[in-house]
DNA sequence: AGAAAGCTTGACGTTAACGTAAGTCACGAC
DNA sequence: GTCGTGACTTACGTTAACGTCAAGCTTTCT
C-alpha cells in the first residue's frame, strides 16, 4: 500500500483541486509535502491538513486564518491555551457567519417583496420616482 | 431651496460614502452629475440612482449589473420587454442569494455542532486524527 | 533514442471596488 | 496677492486566491 503517499495528480482528483492550488497552499505554508527528487509526495498528514483547509474555506475562513489555526494545533494542540484560542476564533467566525446570514435574509426578504409586487417591481428601480 | 443640487461633500455625508466612491461610480457611468465649472453638482436624479445603487449592493448586485439595470430603466422602463428583463435578472439574483444563504446555513450548522461538542472541537482541527 | 507526458519553478495576469498619493486649479478670506 | 481649503485629474497600489503562460527537467512509451 503506497496508500500513504500520493502524487499531486492523485491529490487533485481526490480533493477536486488543481495542481496550482496545491502548490499555492504549499507556498503559503499550509501544507508541506515531501520530495522524491523534484516531485511532491503527499502524506496522510498533508491530506488531513488539506481536508481541514477545504472545510475551513466552506466556513469562510481565509487561508491565512487556517494557517494560524493549523499552526496552533501543531505547536501543541494539547495545550489548553492554544485550544481556547482556536475555539474563540471559531466562535467569532460563527458570529460573523450568523450576522452575514441575517443580513442576507433581510436582503432576500426585501428583494422578494419587491418582486411579489409584480410589475410594481419597477418602483424599486424607479430613479427619481414619486 | 438649493435642495435640488448637492455638492460632493453633501452627497458623501448624506449617503455615507467617500468622494472617491462617487467619482468612481461616475467613471463607471452609474451617475452623471452636472458641472459648475469643474465642480460636480448632483441632482435629485443622481441621488435616486445612488440610492438604488447602494440598495443593489446590499442585494449583492455588482456595480456593472446595477448599471445595466439602471440603463434598462432609462431607455424606457415603461417598455414591457425591458421590464421583464429586469424582473428576470432580479429573480435570478434572488435564487442566487437563496442558494448562498442555504450554503451558509449548512456551514453554520456544521461549525456550531463542532463547537457544541465543547473541547471536542479539537477534533475538527485535528490533522491526522482518529 | 526520440518524442510525448507529466512535473517543476518563476513570474506576470485577473477581478472588484475603491484607497492613496501627487500635482493642479479655483475661490473666498485677509 | 497669497494663503488655506476643497475639489479635480491621473495613475499606481491593494487584497485573495488562484489562472495562465513560459521554459526546462524527467520519466515513459514505442
């Protein structure tokens, strides 16, 4: 089982990303595959990190934020203090996401009500109306 | 009542935007204030358009989209055909927004459930866990 | 062995919506 | 007249997350 080492191609297919993305993440120090000559080989650790990175993206975390979180873990995830920071960061993000969703909902309601007014929709786009 | 003409400063305060923003919108042909010498003077029409632009932004419309919508209206909002296009555009945007919100909600639920697991949150950020 | 494939690094390009800096102009105040 | 103030134009800078060449090195197929 060379199941443990994957080429860049395999990684791309497995995670549905482009090679450029993986190299980019590496340049940003988010992952650090080993080298066989000049080729990159990704370990299970890399896959784990990538998985988290992609998940983080779905949460809206920026890559830099994810890097910090991953580093926090590396330097002792067992560390109570570090863990707390991670949790705090996550909580803040959660709050952000909820605010964002609320605003989005308001905008949706507003736009929908405009639409429901049928042709009165025009009023919404009537410049100097009245 | 010079209520009808406003300077760039007054506009900025009234709408909470910077001068740069107004000039930028002008460059993008979203508004077109008249000139008193070299100074810009904004009419009620400009204010109406700006209001719509800012509202559109809250809806997530890009400036270019707003420009098109505003133009549609200008060239005969009374035109049945144009109106339909506007409505279609709005409907599509609405659908987009709803999809976006749904995804956001999923991410929120996911992140929240991680957090609710208290310290198990760590698991979410545990690279090669298990 | 020669060519096609695949990987690599490097570096510039892209998009949106302005920010920011530099140098001019014009006008009321003194 | 000239100083301060505000407005103006022009143009480059910014941010994020890659995309898109370009050009060279290997490995692989035939």
